[in-house]
């Protein structure tokens, strides 16, 4: 989902397989999209409403996919933050 390569995760000591199974499992994203289509607007919570407004069904254009983690992964962001903190302490 994020488009990052296996080598990026390997280089930072994270399992790409675990990442695709837990963090960015493609079937979870599909389930979310199906859920949003089936759930009436009045029954959605805040983040569901936010994502639903980005989808093409509710818009006059092709939609906005910025909610997808394009070239981003929480595991790598957390690693980057930890590295930054370590540099600041030195």
C-alpha cells in the first residue's frame, strides 16, 4: 500500500512481510472502502466521514487518495524520530 520497497524495511531492521501483513494489509483497506460504502453518512464516525469525503463517489472529480499512506510507514517514521532524538542528545 505504501509503495516502499522491501529493501527499505530490511535496511532499517523491519520485516517487510510483517509490515504488509499488519500495517498495510491490502485487504484491510478494501474492507474499509466496502464498509464506507455500506455505512450511511449518519452512522459514520469522524475519521470515516473524513475518508468518505475523499472518495470519488461523494465528489464530482476522481477523488483524493491522500489518506492512503503513499511512501509513508509508521514503523519507519518512528525509527526516524528515534534517530533524530539520539542525534539531539549527542
